[in-house]
């Protein structure tokens, strides 16, 4: 297991990835209360019970520490932080058929910039899979 430390204070406050995703028909946002079980069920179907449990924790925080990506009113991706432990990014993923369009990176950046706005100096990305993605 390899963990990665990210310096949030080095990130520029550039949210242009939101408009880039919008041009592709993808909306990034935080889910609201009535969507909780829809998001958890989708994560469970796509990525399994462990990530669904972590996502539930992120959705119970106030404010929510999870972002979702939607296209044509369908969920295509998600990313969370402060789910397993405070200061930890993850879990996050994009449906297989929607990969390769920058949505995963956009979800990651939304979480990292949200953490920066809350005053976090660093985040840890636990158990990094494809390190080149980060």
C-alpha cells in the first residue's frame, strides 16, 4: 500500500475544470439529502460495499464531503474526503464507460480545493492505485 501526501497550499484556486466538464455535458456538485441512498447504492453497484460504507460517512458530514458527477441526470462518478479519516482523500471513481474524459481528475480537484478552502494544508491519498493519475 502506497500513500501520497498532497500539498493543498500549493494548489491554485482554479475551478475551470467545472466548465470543462460542463462542455462535455457533465455536472459536478455535492449531493443533497434525498440523494444519499441513490449515491450509496450506485457506489455499491460500481465499486463494492467498502467504498459504499465510506461514501455513506462522507454524505453524513455537514457539510457533505463528497462530490458527484452527473450526465443526462445519471450518476457517472463520485469522490469523497474525510470518509475513512480526517484529512484523507477517497474513495472516488468513475463508471467504466465514462472514463477517459477528465471526470475523475475533476472530482479529485473539487475535493482537494474544497479541503483547501476549509483550511487543510495537506491531504493524504491512501493506497494510491495509478500513481500517475495523481
